[in-house]
């Protein structure tokens, strides 16, 4: 199958009056309303000149307008660049240029930041200025081609240079269906979305909602009180979280219990500490650990709740449509041997935008080399040992040491720099830096320097002076030795 | 996506110990056991010479062996012809020849019937003779190509000559996924299968079971007492039925109620009488009416329980992946106007086997002209007015008048013959014949003649003598005028 009806159009046909979105203040929109609003936005964008295949960036925090925009760009057939609002202007400028973006849609509240971007040759549009009624929306195309690109989402790599992961409608479609075959679908399901929609973890919920016909409880930020309220008072059945959110929610839960219909706390963004999972079990919170990445359009493996404690640290098994093998030197390894995680399936990206060399290296016959290390146990449960070797996951955000090192090394007083992750009670991990100075050096100055070029969560939270960095014969930095020096 | 792991292999990986099959006597097999048994059967067939792409017929009534055989043929990569056991030898011989069948697998109990077939050049195998252990099954292929043909299932047409509907793995895969998006999937689901697996309605449950990871309660026949027992005592949540089965189940239910977790009585095979639906509602039985056919790999539209009584007579809306339009003279009609039902979607057949002319006429740009008549109401609910104009549905079996007429007209004493459906309290409809005799005629003789060539359910249950049949200018039989004569 290559074409089908736009999912929101189809859902509005099937379930017009069903709740599609519930906002924090209780405002509710039906699928029929959501569809009409999205089509009005699409018409508005088409009138501005946006056409099928155009590269369009969106910079917005979670909101109903952002949600409409995501669907509107699908109606137009544009390729959407959903940009992390926490990035610095410099990081955003890189994406706009690298992605050959023609239009930039932005949230009212981010007006100031947008004005400071290098947006030459890019048409700017405030998504709050589009009227959501009156226009003739009959021309808006209702059929989608599943093979078309829907998004390019940037992720930094081990090389330090961000790359645009290309995702198609097919990737999203199969991600929604594969997740469904694992988690099931109950008539009364409601999925709480507080993860940012510019990350694939949040975006995937947008599509699940319309494909499954269930409401999103849309939160602008992670407000633990508001989320607790929705879980306990508003019949939410599923919520996607990262470790730091799980921790806060459990703390807020205290001696209370979630209602019986709450059935899934889907945990992404790196393995959770054992103590936390035990705490969840004590409180009867059904945690599902998962493994996934932008390149697989969100979760690829999930550990069901039944095995949450017997298989602590495991990310479960590959979802129904997915295949996974552990490889070393081109050879598939038996259980318990650690190798590179290599994945295949209909949710796997077609490749990075304009990175043919990288794609040739990482994508072969539909198999993607993730760069992550892991092993299977005897029963086929996956254990992820190391995320892309050096990846630091801080509060659910991916932090690539190489990217920070490259900024540090550009400072005139820095001779060499190494960055690793350090355990952190609140964020899971935070980046810390080891600096080989050229001359006397002030870490406050270095911190300010980083802040001017890197998103806040990437700025090192700890600083260490060192005479020489541990490197191997081919000068590759041995980050594990730095980790050891932290006493971890 | 063109390849994926064989669904049973994948399911056994994900849920090895989960119940896959529960038989009437309580015997239970897990997915791991079912997979191993199916692979042993596959190995046995491969050793007999059966290869990928071979045409293999199966003649069997529902049983665990038949179920294993269905999966085994998928492992081999053969194209399966699942043959209606109620057909006469003459009808089966037609399929074997038309379908260029090389192997015929049969059930022990049908040995006698098989020996009377014209099986020259066809290798016969008793499916009970295959050992289900010991062999080395490691060579059995685990990957399937979704575009490959899995089945050719025969259905008679308005022309009277049976045609083989070609179905692919893709058709089954999407059918399972589309149904899921409508009915949902609960962790405790159990689907009762008493429809014959040689019909697409039964076969589709075989695949749903492995794709969803839920058990089939496999019944050899429709035994109302045994089914009632499974629904009330064995936690079955879903059962597929045709009208005559629904009627008997409701009668057996009497003043009892099904347990709360019983959530879906999926009703196929023609619209149900209003009185019956009202009775179901009184007894709180959740009936879902549907519309589908072999050509769409089972249900294409389904009416959810919420609308079962407000939309009486409707078959609901096209499932999520499906599109449907009402057409007359190449033009799409507005609501409330009756036209031909034309369907598109990933469950639609690639066409009839070796019937290029028919395929050119009925399949255009992915749209299949069903020959059925219907209309939409204002809210997009489908009403099927007439199944393929003249189709008679008797106890869930399709009966094509043209096929019976062609047999009748071959009798030396018959000058002309017309067949139509008559309402029947037990079977919904039964075929009745109008005969223009050449000479004095004995209906008992004609009935015996039909019985020798047609399955029992196709033999007319009423006989009428007539001087001349009503035909239009181009000599097309006006069956509606015959129906009028029956006073319906």
C-alpha cells in the first residue's frame, strides 16, 4: 500500500465527536474540530506559498497550535523540521541551513528568539496569526503517500555534527501499529503527552492518537502537579515519561495509588535505576521500559510490565514488526555476548539527510547499525550496555560528548577537552568536562562560552583540570578512563 | 516493508508460553508448541517435495491439525487452496484443475471422499501421518515476503463459474491490523473460532491470533452448547458468527447474561434482521455488524456496538485503512443514492487467478467493483442494499443463483431455470428454483440431480413450475420479478 487517506481525515470520518485533545485547563477538542483547524492552518500555509515537498521548520513549545501545525504540514505535504526550542541560535541556524529550510513557523512566545536567528531567505510565520475558521478548505488534499518524507529531525552523532534523520509516513504508521500490538488498545484509552512534540517520543503520540482514535492529554511542559491530576482525576490510561519524570511522579504519588484503569507508564530515554523500578512496583505503577531512537521513529523494543522486575535493566524484545541482532565483526553473536545493536524494520529511517557517506556506512540491506552496544539473554530479552558508546542522557535529552568537546576546543585557552556523563540524582546523568588548559583558565568563563553556543542541558555541570587526556594509539579518547576518575 | 519474520515465529519469540490454541476438550497449546508443530509439518511437506510457490490444496474440517497445516504451508511458502468440505466432488475437481494444484492434503476423516476425486497427477497426503516431533526443523525459512501469494480461495460469481481469489500475506496482515484499530486489543482477549477455516472469515482469525498474541478457542463445528460453554465459562472475549449462529446463541442464552469481559459478537455474512438485533440488545450482547468478502480478506466495514441499534441495517464505516465509494456510471454518488459499492485498500485482492478479463473489468487503479449495491447515510454509515445483485446467503454460505441455474439447465428435461433467495427463519435465506420444463418433470428427480453436482446448501429448497421466465430485452433474467412472485 502506498497511498491512504490522511489519518486525521480518516479518524474524523470514523469518530467525529470523539475527544481528540484535552488541554490542561480542561478545554477539549473533537477529532472533527482538530481536523478542521488543521485544514484551516494548511490552507493558510498554502496561501502563503508553502507547497508539497517544501522544507518547513517549526519552533514551538507544546500547545494546541503546535499540534495543529504538525497536522497542517502533513496536509500540505511539506517536510517538517521540528526544532528543539532549547537549542541556541547557533545550533538552530545550523539546522536551518543544513536542512535548506524555506519557511519557519514559530510560536508567538518565541518571537524574540526567532528575530535573532539568521533567517535570511527564510519566510517567517507566526502560527498564532492563522485564523481557524471561515476559509474554504475543500482544496486541502486528503490522500497521503506513505513513502513520502514527513519529517527531518536532527540528532547529534558521535562525530559531534548534528544530522537530520529522515522519517516517512510509513515510519510513523508502523511505529503506531507496532506499539499497538505490544500495548493493546482499550476503548477508554487516553494518552498523556508532556514530552516535547519536537522529539520523536512526543511526536509519535500525536500520530497514535489519530490512528487509534484516542485523546491526547496535551501538556505544555512537565508540570508534575498537573500530570498527577490528569493521572488520578481525568482517566488517563497511558503516559510516556523519561526517568526524571518517573521519579518525580512517584514522589508526588506518595502513599496514594493510581486508579485501576491507569495501565501504562511508558519509559524511554535510557535504562532506569533498579531502585526506582522497585519503588514503582511497590506502588503498583505499571512501568514499561523501552529502547528506541529518532532513527527508529521512537520505541523499537519494549519490556512489558510482567517482566519489569524479573528482567531489570532490560529493554525487552523487539516489537512485532521489528528485527534486532547483536553483531561484532559482521558476525551475529550468541546470547550474553556484547556487540553492536543492529536493527531492521518498517520504522527504521531511510537515512540521514545529505549524509550519503554516513548512510552507506550505517544502513545496509535495511539493517541500521545503531552504534549502541548490547546483548540478548537466553530468553531473547535485550540489554543495552552503552548508548552509542559515549551518549549521555540527561533528563531524557541526548547529549553527545563530541559536540561539547568540539565547542570547548574552539576556545583559545583550551588545548584539549574530554566530556563524559556523571550520574545525577535528578537528571539521571549530566555532562562533565575534563580540560587540558593552554594557559591559566577560569571555568566560569568556559561555562559562559559554552552557554552561548550550546543548549543549557549540554553545558557541563562539572569541571576538572587534567594534564593530559587518556588516548589510545590512534589518539581516540578513552572516555571510560575519565569515567573511572569520577569514581563511578 | 516487503519482508518480515513469519508471524508465528515472531509471536513464539515474543510470547512463547502464552496460550495459542484451546480446543473444545480443554487441550491447550502455547505459541511455542504451535510454532514447533507447524515447522515439523512444514519440514515433512518439504521432504515430500513441496516447494515455495507450489499450489497445494487442503481439504479438512476445523481441527488442530488443519490449523498446523495452514501455518506449515506459510512456512513452506506454498500457495494454499483451502477447499470447502461441503462441495461436491465435481465442484472440488473444478478447483483442483482450474487452480493447477500439485498437492492435496486431506483430513483422515475425509479419506473416502478424497479417493473419489479426480486426483490424477496430484500427490495426496494425509495430514495426520506427519510426526510432530524429532525432525530437524532448523532449515525451515522464517522470513516471509508480504507481497507473495498465500492463498487462492474460490468463490462463485454472478457468471456461475467459480473463480479463485488470490490473497497475499499483505492482505491478511492489513486485515488483522485494520480490524485491531476498530475492535481494540485487550490483554485478556480470547477469540472463539467456529467458522470454517477454509472460508476467509475463519482464516482471518488464525492470523489475528498470532499477530495479536491471543488464543483461539478452536471448535470443529458450530455446536451451540459447546460455544455457549466457552463464552460463559472460559473467558472468551470475541466470537465471529453469522446470523443463524447468533440466533441460536441468543436462544441458548435465554435469561442468562454473558460475563462482563465478553466484548464482541462480530457478525458477518449479510445483514441481520432488526428483531434479532433488538433481542441482542435486550440481552446486552455486544453485536458488531460487518461487511466484507473473500476479495477483501474478510471484514471491510464494521458497525460498532454503540451504533448497533441507532443504525439498524448498516454495516458501519470502512475500517481505518479502507476507502469505499458508491458509484453509478463512473460517478461517485452523494449520500442516500444507491449505487455500486467500490472499495480500495490494502486488504483488497490483486485479482482472480487466471481471469484477466474479469480483473480488467473489476479492478481499476486499486479500486475493486464489488457488484454489491449500497448507499451511505449523511453520517457516512454504509447500507448494503443487495449483495452482488443476486447473491443468496444461506447460513453464512454464499449461494450464487447463476451457478445453480447452470446445473439445472444442463438437465435434459429443463428448458430454462431461474433461482432466487427466499427468506428462511433458520438459514436467513435458502435458494428456490423456477423451472420451465421441456416435458413433464419430477422435482424430486431434479433435486437428486442437483445434489449430485452441488453442495447441499446450494440445492434449491423450493420448486416452482413456470411457463416462461421474466427476461429483459437483452434476455437478462429479471430475478426481482421472481422474488415478487414469492410474495416477498
